[in-house]
C-alpha cells in the first residue's frame, strides 16, 4: 500500500454554519480596543482620584500608621527680682510617653478622626506594665490602663528624675519614648510665693504673676514629626519640626528678694508673738510706685503643691481618711495662696485720719497748731447716732496732737468742716473705691458710697476710718502721696519684659495717676506725722541710728453680726523713711492679734524691725540698685559631659556643692531628688556656693531641702 500526499489546495469548509475567526476579527477588534481603552481610562481616573483628590486623606492615614506628632513645649520664661536674682526658672527634664497603637495590631485609621482599634495585645502590654510600675511608683493597673488607652499619645509619667530615666532606658523597651520638657522650679522656695504663683504640670500659670503674664511667659509650643522604624520605634529627630517652638519671655520684677526675705522673717516673728489669724505687709518705693516686697501668712512652697502621697492617685484610690486629709490640705493651700494686701478689704480705722487732716489742710479748713476741742474723749454729735469716743479723755489738742494721739473726736471735727462733695472727691483722688491698676488677679476695689447716699453719721465715721472699705495696698499707695509731694502713683510689679535672647521687649515706667495734694501740703503732713513716732501712738516704730520716719498707727474693730466687737480687730502701722525724701513706704497689718492690742503695740514694732533691717541691708549692699543682666539664664542647663554640673551623683545622698557655680549646684541637687534653697547675703551677686546644709554624703529623702549659701568667694 502506498501513501499519497495531497499537494493541491482545498477550499475551507464552514463548520455547522459558523464564520471563520478571520472573518470575525475585523468586526470584534473595535470592541476589544474600546474595552481596553475604557479600562485604561478607569485606571487613569482612579489614579487621578487617589493621587489628586484623595491624596491628603491617604497621606494622613499613612502618616498615622508610620509617624507620630510629638508636642514640644517651649521653655517658659524666667521671673527675676529687680537685681536679676532668679525667683522662677525652668529646668530641662524628660517625660515618658507611649503611642498605644503599638498594642493594637488590628488598628486602622478611618475617615477623618475615625479609628478602628480592634482588640489589644494585652499580654505584651501587661508585661511592659509589670516592668514599668515599680520604677514609676505606680500600680500595674494604672500603667496598664495608660498603655491601652485609645489615643495616639499618652503620658506615662511627666517630669521624671534622672535616676528613673536611666532605669527605664536600661530596660530597652519598644513602644515607649522620652520627650524633653521643662519643669518649673522656684530656687527660693516659698519666698514671694503668693505673688509669683505657680504652674500646673502642663506649665500653665495658676496664680499670681505666673497667671497674669502666662501668655508672655509661655511662648509658643512646637511639634515634632517622629517617624517609626521597622520595629515601630519612634525616631525623634530635632530637625523634623513641623512647628518650631518659641521660648517664653522673661520678666524682671520690681521685687527685691533681700527685702522680701526681711519682710517675711518679720511677719514670722509677728505671728509668733501676737498669734494673729494672718499677718501681711507691703513695701513700696513712694517715688515710683514700685512694689519692693509683698508677703502674707500663711504661705506655701510652689515646688511642692501636693504631698507626694497624693500625686498620681485619683480620689477613688484614696481611703476615707486620706480623702479627709486631702480636703484639709486643699483648704489650707487655698488660704495660703491668698494675697491679703491686694484681695482683702477692711475698714481702715485710724490710718484714715491722716487723709482727713491732709484734705482739711489743703482746703484751708484747718491750720498747723490750731486747737481742736476733743470733748474729753466723748462727743454726742447727734441724738440719731451713737457718740464718738476716744481711748483717752483728751481735751483741747492741736492739729498735730490729734494725729499723734489718734483722736477720733478731733478727726471727725476736722472732717465735717469739709463740704461732703469735696470730701468725697478727694477720697476718690486718693484712689479709694477704685482698683490700683496693678493688673493682678483677685484685686479688690474696695467700697465707698457717694454723698447722695450718706446718712447722718457717714461723714463723721469716714473721717476716722469707718463706713468705707479699702485694701492695705490702696491705703499704702494713698499714703505715698504724702511722701512724694502729693502724687498718687500706680503700683508696679513688673519692670521689664525680655525675650529669651535678653532683648528688651517692654518697659513699665512709673505712672502718676493724679496730683492729689499740693507739694506744700504734703510736706506739712510729713512734718506733722513725724511726731506720731516721737510723741504719739507709734513710739515703738522709731528706727535705729537716728533715721527719722513718719507714719500712722491704725486699730479698727471688726463688724461681727452687725456689731463692732471690741475683741476682734485689725492692727496696722503705715510708715515712710527716710523722712526728708522717703525711699520706702511700709504697711504692716495683723488680722485679729491676740489680746486687746493696738497698731502701736504689735504692728509698729514690726515696722521698726523691717525698717532697721532694710537700712542695714542698704549699708552692706555694694550696689543695691545695679541693673539686672537677664542675658544669662539658669534654664540653659549643660549637656556636655565636661561641664561641672554634669557629674555622676548618688541618688539619696547630698552632693558636694562647695565651690560650684549657683547654676551647677542647683542642677546637682535636682539630680539627686532634693529641693535647693538659696541663701545669699544682702546685695551679694551670689555666683558661687560658700557652704551647704546638710553636709555632703548625708542621707537625702526625696524633696528634702538642701540649703545653699551663695555669694562671692
């Protein structure tokens, strides 16, 4: 059988009536190409949508998964006294935080702020809490709750001491990080605490100057963008600022730390001797209105707002006894934070007589040496009012003797010679009934009713200090008008504001609110009031070394349940020195001193103590009025290993400070967990540590005060 190969062509045959593929291709190609073009167009539109319209949202989701925004608080500005001594500074510390997303493996970011957390990895979080709790001195449950809190940034502990930072770093835990922060510190402890105020954990001013000037002191916070590495650990790089922080401004105050110390010591002595409910005092420069010192009792230490046992604990975690203790502590602190000379109002009593006399003298209703019948110490001026009485049976007293002996009858007789509208007008010019313009939180304006509402006794009682309310600061500023030639000055607490580079931003210059009296009348009153200290009720206020002062005692009864209680009173003394051109005006007040005492008995001796110590301070101070240099800042803590303050210190032991700079000494004490307390000789520039207490190497409990005596070696 042989094979045959067909070489001739044969026509294609259709199968079951279908067209051949080559016949279909021309008809299907347009549809295929159209479909491919449509698919490409859809992909292109999707890319445009994702990379254009939705780019920001998806970028934000990616950033949430791979980066964290870390807030960077600025360094708060400093508070310094008039000669540059630090009163409030900010030191560099570290705070521990966590991004809880590391414990939520199924976390997904949704639209806007929407987040899907899923279930946490409790085992990993529990293991970390077990390691951190003893170092942070918190319970495991407290730490665990923070680790699993559904937020992207949670603080585990703020302002950690270096020893805790080192212990946590040694654990080498993933998912937690440290953030540099600044912590407010008050080197002089409770000195001027009521005026300075304090800040909360977030660095926000809560009282006093810290609150009033919080905006200037705070600066502007910054933000860092912290990317994550492959293990989810944050990489905090200082160059990754999305917003650069701006440090706060520094304030130079009118306060003099040395005079403030003198005043506070005197008040402590007054409380010990007279046992008043409170005692307070103000010292001003009558020529400028600058407040040199202002203090009251009781006081507090702004470095330790709450006892350690109550920190990092919610009320639900406290026992009933602890809650009661906390309540009492908060009440005590509330009382200690009150600035009595600015906030308290009272009926001034006899201190007001000097203004009655000055107005009558200015209006030529009385003259020096004029005899005034004091009616044997009792004057029934109207059947519709109780009589005016004196503590002694005075007959005819001269104008000056009325002030020296503090006669109510004599003052009332001078006062009613004035037209009521004129009398009222002068009192308003002296500043009564208005705030002083100090710009301080809680300042009271006092109360003084207008003449159209006066009853029969009103002008009589106004004349010797009853029927109107005023603050101790108002009285003192009014008294300054007698000391400076008749000008009512606006009080000043802040002299200058500097930026963090030391450049002057603003200066507060002395401001005259008005000319109340003629210079002649003011000088006549100065001469008349000298006799209060030499021949009158203020003999115990006479200063040492022949320094002449003038002033006035005050004793005002308290109104209790509608009646004046003879056993409850304010005792005060206001005085100025040196008398020829006063540089210091002092107001001392004791609220409810024990016994039936007067301003001359208990307040005048405190004026003497304050005045004598101020004069001694000026004699020993090499340059008491030198300008402050705010360009050097204690907040610029060293970071170099070679710096004298960067040393290996032993926690729980007092470091050796002798010979160190003040900056380095403060830093060492903070490093070991103590509280530095600076003690400097009056007028000293305090550049080096001369001695310390306790001695180096002594045991040191957390928060223990380490006294640092500083000066020039």
